[in-house]
């Protein structure tokens, strides 16, 4: 049975408790409440969406113009410029406009290649492939009889990269693009301290065929419409002032609960990211994004238009990622842009709201290996998840956001607590004494 468990005084919208059987009813009632809220501002839903659509179309036009001039769509910075504080105002403006970045030489190439070799030694020494039982989830595909995404979290290489000074420098730089403190002094996160968010690795071998990963986004699913904190985070979209929406404002993103059945990251990430462990050309099944940070305004308002069935959020449902499709969002595909060629030691970053995909590839040339490491600044939400991460780290278990596979519990050579530096301990919420 669908029922509202609260009506938030700041939004006037219900917070739903529901099961899949009554999800359609929850969606219908939520959409009706959101439309009523928008229309109480004196504007129609169509007028508000038109303003957002014009903003997105302008961004698409800028991307298409860059391509026509032969310019790189993705911003690219050298690590030394970030470390030395010599990033130019023009480079800063482009990063904020596009919401994505390639960091050249984030780590020395030799270091990245050594990490790649260490991971191979780690999994082979512990007979991973002999014991691998198949993917614990169906989010990522597999290659042949071996996984493309390895459910490995606690290797020396991954932990060394996560707690390195060079990683902290880039994470802090990226966090600085966000508004972390309100005018009243409320601080939503600490830009200079990141939570240590463990994620998996990808190793795609030469000659591989991969179907890639469909176009989607990751900050949440139904909770983006149906929980009080996200309704406040996206308040300008639902109160008729969409022109004021700022995709870099962290207000209310770092505190809210997860909607039942949502597939999302338990932590707040300012940027998703990975570090390259091999060289990859941009036509070899690489990451693509729609480099428009404000895209969430388009995605959240689109289901409220009359051409979308009343029980539909344009394909968003429980226990699935947030799909971005040619049926409901065709214009966005014009802006879908691959990363530039990258080399081992480069890192790749994209705003947490950003639409992205991984292109398919046949007979891949060279390896396609990465470690997934985001920017996840210290905040209430990340502090809560850190308790789960500490337990998983201590026992070699799979972290709470991922399938319960736990391959590393009995492995030798995994990273141990005595190897944590100050950054690593702070990232796990441990004392420094």
C-alpha cells in the first residue's frame, strides 16, 4: 500500500514509503504534487522546462561548435598546474562549464604500470580466476571467461593511490568547484578532506569484444524526486525558478536518505573518476559523457511533461540505474563526447550528475585498465558510510555499496591497517594518534 510518511514543510511534497507493487501510484501522486508546486509559482511546467531546455541547447551548441573547430571538448590539465596553483582562469571556466576533466600525468607512468602489474600478481597469487563464480551484479558486462570488472578493493595498488598526496591534491581541487557552505554558515562538506571510497578495477585485455555500458547517470534514481532532502537540493526546479538552479551547490545533497530500491552510491561524490593503468585511445571502448553539469534539471523535469505516461519517470525505476534514452532525451545524444586519448597515470573525472556511457568495442587494441577512485569529500553522509568501509577494510570484505562477494577475506598481500598514512586514516574516519 502506498502512503506518505511525511509532508515536508519546506516542500509541501510527500516522502514515500513504497514497494514495487505500488510504485506506479507513488509516481503518479509525486508527479501531481510537483506539477502543483511549480504551477503555484505562476508558471506552467512547460514554461519552466522550456527555460531549462534552452539552457541545455545552448550548451549542446557550444559543444558542437568546439567539434566543428577541431577543438577538444574535454578540458585537459597537467597535474603540475593543479599542484602549483597555475591553472588559468580560462581553464577554470571551461572545467566548470563542461564538468569534466582529464589530468595528464596525475601519477608517473612508471608508477601506474607498476600498479597494474601488482594487481595482476595479487589476483593470480590468490587464485582469483580459479575461484571466480561470475559477476555479482549485472551492471557491468564480462569479457570471455574472465571479468572485465574485478570485484577487488584492497590491493596495495588501489590503497596506495587512494591515500596518496597526489590524489588528495586533485580531489581537493575538484571539490573547490562546488559551493560547500551556505550564506548562513552551514557547511555541507569539507573540501580539503576526502572519504576513502573503495571501488573496483577494470581490466579489459587486447582483442576483447565488449558491449560497453548504456547511457545513464548515477546520483540516484527515484529518490531524486521522492525524498525531502533531494526535493530541497533541487528546489529551484520545482518552485518555478529553474534559472537559478546551480549544479555546483551541495546544499542538502550530503545529508539525505536513500529511497527504497534506489541504485545509487551511498556516498556523496562531487566527481566520479578513474585512474588509467594502461594507455587507451579514444576509439577503443572508452568513457563518453554529455559534458553539461546542469543536465539534471532537464532529466528531472522531463517526466512532468504531458507526453510521458503518468506512472512513468522516463524509464527510471527501482533496482536499475537512471537510464538516458533516445526515446525521452534524444537531444542529449548530440553532445555525447568521448574522452581524449589517455596514457597510464592520467586520471579522468566527471561531475556526479553527468550523463555518461562506455562505448562498445570489438577486437580492442591494447589493454583498457583503470582503478575507480572518485572525489568524495568528508560530510555527514560519507561519515556514515565510512563506518561500513572500515569494517570491510579490516576483514577484506566487499564494501556495502557492492555485491557481497568477499573474495579478499583470506587473500595474502592485501593492504593492511599498519600501512595507512594520515590521509588514509582520515579518509576512513580513524583517529590520528
